[in-house]
C-alpha cells in the first residue's frame, strides 16, 4: 500500500508540473502567435495588458471564463460538453512520454525528466493518442447539430486518419536508425551532430507536413476553414468550452514541436556544448542545460509553425488528400526501403 | 493489495460496466463511445499482463481507426434511437438465463480451485508482450503466417476498392447513357 501511495505521489507531482508547464506554454504561444503575425503583417499586436502586452493571454482566458456558455437548443448536451474535454485531455496525455532532459541523480535515486519516458511502446503511444484525438473533433461537430460543424468534424477526422499513416511511416525510418523505440533512446542515438534531420531529411519533411495536418494548423486547417465552414467544428461553442479547443490547439502544437525536436533535431543534444561545460552525468547543472537546449529547439519549431501559418495560403480539400495519399505515403514507403537497404550494407 | 491488482480491479469493473452500457443503451452514439471506453479499459487489463504492444495496438487500431469509422457511419446516416421490439419470454432467453447460471457456477468453481493450486508463469512471460519480442517472433518463427495475412489483407483492400469503384463507374455510365438518349 505504501508503495502505491509513493508512486501516486511521484507521478502526481510530475503530472501537475507538466500540465502547468503545457498550460503556460499554450498561453505563451497564443501571445507569440499574435505578436509574430503582427510583425509579419506590419502591425503592432497586443500591447495594452502588462508590459509589451505580455499579460494578454491571461486576460483572454479570464474573459472566456466569464462569458456565458451557450449550448444550441437541439444539441446533444452530454457530447457537446464531452468533446472539448476529450480534445484537451488527449493533447495533454501526449506529454506523458516526452522526456525533457536525460535524468537527475540524487543519491542512489534516478529521477527521469518526464512521467514515463522509458515505456516499452515508446512512440506507439503518441500515435495511439493522436488517433484518439479524432473523437473530440468529430463529436464536437456532430453534437452541435449544425451542418457546418458536422462537415468540419468529418473533414478533420478524414484528414487526421490519412496523415497518421504517413507520420507512422516517417517514424519507422527513424526507429531503424536508432534501433530503439523509446524517445530517450532515439535522442541518445543522435549524440553530437548525428541529428535525424541531416540523416533522414525526407522523413523529416514527411513528418513535419503530417504534424501540420494532425494539429489542424494552416496550411491544413481545413476543419475550421472560415470562408466555407463558418468556424468549423467549434462554431457552436462559446465561453470556456471554446477556450478548451483553443488551448488544445496550442497544446497540440507544443506537443508536435516537442516530438519533432526529439525525433529530428536531436532533443537535448548539441555539439561541443557539453564537452565544453563538462558537467557530470545526472547532475542538476547538466539537466538544466539540457532542458534549456530542448526548450530552445521546441520554441524554434513553434516559431516555424506560426511563421508558416501567416505565410502560406490554405490547401484545397482534394489537394490535401492527394498530397497525403499519393505523395507522402509512397515517399514514406520508399524512404523505409532505402534506409533499410543502406543500413543492411553498412 | 498490489498496484497491479488495483489497476486490474478498476479496469475490469469499468470494462464490464461500459460493455453493459454498449449493448443496453438506445442511443447508437452512446453505444459506440462506451465501446471505445471499453477498449481503453481492456488496455488497462493488457497492461497488467505486461502486453504493452497489444495494448498500444488496441488503441491504435480498434479505438483509433475502426470505431472512428463506425462513429462516422452513425453520424452521416444520422441514425436515431433504437425502437424497442416487443419483449417475449422466448425459448432463447430462457436458454440464455440457464447458460448464465451454469457459467456463474463454473466461475465460482474455477476461482475456488485456483486459490488452492499454484499456477506457474511460463518462462519469459513478462517479456513476451514487449514490442521487441513480438517483432522478433513475427519475423522469424511466424514469418509465413505473417506474410500470408498481409496478402489476405491486401486482397481485401483491393476488393473493397474494386467494389466501391464499380458502383461509381456504373453511375457514370448511367448518366452518359441518359445524355445519349
């Protein structure tokens, strides 16, 4: 019994830290998105609340909390409330296996910097969770009892299922390179400058494109294409339920950025810096430096996501499906074949 | 009480409960969603058996792909609540109740016997469910059945495409014929 309580305590604390971190990230990314889009479009962006408008996202969340929660008359109330919970829950759950740094050693106790970074199934967990994320959006679309919402929900489901395949195929070539399924193992295999972005550029492009589609970000934000679908699956949502979808979008973006930096940008690896600093394995200083390197890479990926959204126009639906099934999927298969042949003769 | 037992207990009870909801509810969407929930509880059971790969695939394939398709169909057809047929105490239902009683007695006996005899785990039982182990077995000892299944699935996919395309073609031909007329 004691052991159970101890485990629950450790995982509880880790979960609370990581969830608050993700929430803060989402708030920061909303601010970043507005500021960067302002720079790109030659505007000023939020500058009223707090210094440089830094407190704007908190003011927005407060506003959403105070707003009236409207449920359409013919909507299915239960599923209408369940949908944002599923979406946000799935967005958070991906962070359960993301390692933020290698490990901390206090006495004899080894503390991993993540909730469960060393589980046996590793990346399969991420794929499983993103495939469940479809339910949140389809249920939101269906339960609103609005044809635009339903169309948005169905589009997103079709899009997410299609791009999941290309994503999985891109990851297989990474797994071939690292010979390990855990995310920690994949990062360890990229020591120095053996980053997968240099060794597997094709897989990187496929994975990046699929992550844009999986997170419903522009140029693949068809589920919420305003000119055709009003607001897409979240048309009938208001107040904090809408806020949850909004938060989930940015949490998903954070998760996608974290996973891309772990799989392709070498995670917390950076050439020369660790040899130069010379900290011992498992020391607090080393973990802090690793954390900073990882967060910097993650932030760069988030910047890339935002940059793309404000630069590239939206795809048409048939273009999106053609790209996923006829280009990315065969390319992913080819990449696996080539990687396999090269690895066999090296 | 160990952690494994706790996880087993929670997921087993919830799995049965959601299974009952799946077959007893009138609303098709509720039925589908509770089946998804049931799959998640099965994942808990697989994890207590150290079968991580099966657990991940359960979510990935059943909850993430097959049930999404089912939910799709229900939503697009907008299936309403089920109409209840008139209940009759038929021969079938009496037989079902009899079998349920027999099964209950069997379980009672099994659990009482299990308590007294020692059950030994097979060698490497805890490693059997890992991805590495399953992959190794699939690509060495079971390579023929594995490839045969992949061929079978390919045939099924091609068949599905052919059936759906034929309908499209005949529609086009129909419209062409009409224009010609």
